[in-house]
C-alpha cells in the first residue's frame, strides 16, 4: 500500500532563508490537491552540537491551492524557518531556566531547534476545519516521515497544531525518529500549565497581585486554549473572555451552546486534553461563561479591554497580522497601541512561539517592540512561557507522570520569568524584556 501512496516523492534542499536554518523539502506533483504533497523540515544549525538532536513539533498549515505553487512553497518554507529558529531559542531558554532551579541533575532538555510543516490544501468552499479533516491523510504524514528519516536522526518529530496522536502514528510508519507517542496527555496541557504560570508570575511582578478577577482574553480555543481556560478559571479565578473564529461559523443557523459542543468535540477528536479527573468538563466551564464574553470578531477580541491578551492560535507573526479596522487595514499591534490607555492590554503573553519575529530580519520586530514599549504594553516573548510541549515529550525519556510533567512546566517557566525580570522591577518595558530574552536564549 505504502509504495503506491508514496510514489514519485522528491527530496530537495532549498536555499537557506538565514539564521543558520537549513531547509529540507519533500514534494510530489499531482493533478489534484489530494495528490499533491509538500512537506518541509527546518533545522537550526546555529551553535550545532553533536550530542543531541533537534526537536520541534510537526504542524499542518492550510493554504488555498488557487494562490499558486510558488506562493505555497514560499509560505511553508517561511513558517518552517521562523519556527525552527524560535525552537532554537525556546530550547536554549528552557535549559537555562531549568539550571536556575536547585537540585536538578536530570538531563532531559539538551534538544536543539527544528520544525516540521506539512501543507494541507484549503478549499474555501469547505472552510479551514473541514479542509483539514478531508486532506489530513495518511499519505501526507507517511511522506513527512520519509523526510524525517532522510535527516538520519538530526531531527526528532513530535505533535503540534493539527498533528495529534493519529497523525504521529502515520509518521511513525516511515521513521523511528519521533517522540510524543508515550505522553499520556496531549502536550497542549503542559503548555497551558506553563503559560498560566507565566501569567501568574508576570502579574505578580508588575501588579503585586494574583490573577483573581483579572480580565484575560484568550484568542484560540484549541489544544492549548481549552486547558488554559480550565486552569485559569478553576485555580486562579480570572475573568475570562474568548475568541475563536470556528465558533463564529454557522452563527446564524446554530445556537451558541451547539457551536460550543461541536467545537469541543472536534478538539477532543484531535486529542486535546480538555478535562482532568475530578474537574468539570471544558464544555461545562465554557457554557457557564456569558455568550457576550465570546468576541464576535478578531477585532472585537483585541479591543475588548482585557488586561492580559493571550494568543493561543497557530499563527506566526500574530501581532503583525493585518485586520480591517473600520475600512482601514492596520496590523494588529498598530490597532492595539492606538487604543485609549484604559483599553490597551497591560500584558501580551501566550504560547504562539512567534507572535513577534525572532529571526535576524529585525526590521518588523524593532518597529513592533518600539510601538509596544511606547504604549506601555508589556510583551513577554512566547518561547519563555511555552516550553510545556517540549517538557512533556522529554519526560518520555524517563517515567511519564502527568503530575510531574505539569509541575515541571510550572517550575521551569516560573524560573524563566524570574530570569527575565531579575533586577528589572515592575516598570520593566517590552524593549528591556526582549533584549534580556535574547541575551539568555541566543
């Protein structure tokens, strides 16, 4: 079967886009979107060592074939490149944060940085989720496994956006270089534990208070957003609001409760850890949140006036995304920084990995950081608070226990926040925080 499914595959090495990131690409031409395959693995060779492989999840990125093959290749390569460099920074920062803890002698986090990206055809008539359901086929992931195998162990693949236990299983049909199948809970839960702890620690530094009653807007209710909502509601008493574009689909034909139920069912099918033993299911939690707390648009979400804005989507450069703001197209950070002071978020913090570009092409990053700093909005670099997935799969190198994984995520993220804020005080700015992050992670 696999010989027919995986016929006519071609592996190439496209030119590097910089940052010491090496691209490897597997492709296959086809007369239909279902036949055409494109898979990229990017490996960051900066300060490369021979003792550990690179680790980074494999994610799916849906793009409409009508945009043309040149556009698709460019976008898939760019995403893989940017996230591989972000993983290099994340894994470096993770190691340094762990070393700051006392009595740590377990060497679990020697990973270097990499990322895998699989193109999924986006059919506008089906929408994003149905396109992913239709075209997320075994052949694509088995082909991706061939590419991972081609790298000979330099890269170890794991789960990420739209790649769960089922997809990892298909990857493992054609390569042995994977990790994540031994985790008993989805890695999004450990990521959410770290993000929640990051919020607590940052808020303590700048406001000297807990998160109880603090307005938090979570953009994205997926494998990280759902457990994050559960944690912040049950343990912290934060005042939560949400935005997810999928919840606005069929808004005119289905009730809010039905859309919530269907959305969560789809996320469970993808393996999201939406519940824990002894706690209320995520559906019960979200059903108790007033419908008015669910933003009807992306623009409404970022103008909600939340004190903490959390991007829990799979978007890179989220803060640079253009939005239609009353007939004028502006980037998200431009809209946020132009809001009245009382409507601006105090903190932007989340698991997106690359809301702010982390690579050497710093033109966009510098403008964004300068604007956030001038507006008094504190951005916490994503890799500092989102290592939970790496932590979760790394525990497979020993005995995997949920409580230990989640405790590790909390402890390591808290130690990392302490490193970022050390000697900075409550008046720290975005510019200072980002500079400190690069000093530690580079």
